[in-house]
């Protein structure tokens, strides 16, 4: 691991390796960091579970209950902000299945406490 450094130029437009490849590396790291060390996914088999589903710049977080989803979204907001990526809360959707809890999941809960 190297020390942090500032980027002084933007991504070159049209370069196949610049934009999509680097973006996917960062998204993959963000999702692994967000979901690591927790058992908050949907059980697939006895030994595996789905924590998230990714496709290009879209992703889905999966959890069994409200508190687990709040934990994941808080960790995701904190981790992504640390890399400079921002989650567009206007494009964010939440789907609840088989629950009566009406409390909303907040994307920026961790940042409001400051």
C-alpha cells in the first residue's frame, strides 16, 4: 500500500483502461469493504450468502432485516465518500419484502452525527 496522493488530472476520455477499468476496481473494493466481516446477507447455501449484486455502476445490497441494511448503507456511504465517489440519493431505491417496519433507511446517517 502506498501513501495517499492527490490526482491532478482527470480520466482521459476514450481510453479503454482509464475510466471503466479503474471505476470497476474502486467499486469492487468499496463493496468488499462494505460487506466484509459481517454475516448480513441472504443465505444461498450452508456456507455461502449473497451480500451484494453488482452490474457496471449499479448494485444491490441484500439484508435480512432493517438494522443490517442500515449498517450496510452507513458503511457504504462512509467507504464510498472516502474514495471520492458519491451516492446519488435521488436515484436510490429501497425495496422491503415481508416486513412491517416503516422506518426509512438513511444513506448518510453516519455523516449526520458529526
